[in-house]
């Protein structure tokens, strides 16, 4: 089973990215997941009043989303790195 060009490019760039695990966790966990979950939970939990978006509520959901996002990003990092090492050993990439 061969890799597509997009997959080959991703795994070639992974060599650089894998050296910065904390940066990966912060960007993918806190920024992407934290902001997304924070906004979604704030809007889902908000009552339909004039104070529809409360910043204090968003901060709490953002922190919760960031923690969940960092855990998710950690396991995603480990999965991608494991696949990268297997492909590197098998000289697929």
C-alpha cells in the first residue's frame, strides 16, 4: 500500500515537527481544540438573554476545552509519531 503525495509530504515535514512536542500540544490542543470547545460550549450553555455571550463563562469553557484538547493532541502526536517511526523503519517514506 503506497502513500499519496499529500501523505508523503506530511510525513517528511513531521521530522521537523516532532522535535517540538510542546509547540504541537499548545497549537493543536489549546488553540484549535480549546477555542473551538470554548466557543461551542459557551453558545450551547448560554441562555437566550441579552447577555448571550459572557466572557467569564467562555474563559471557564476555554480552560476546560484546552485541557481536553491537550490530552487529545498528546495522543494524536503519539499516534502520528508511531506511524512515522514504522514508516521510517520500513523505508516507506
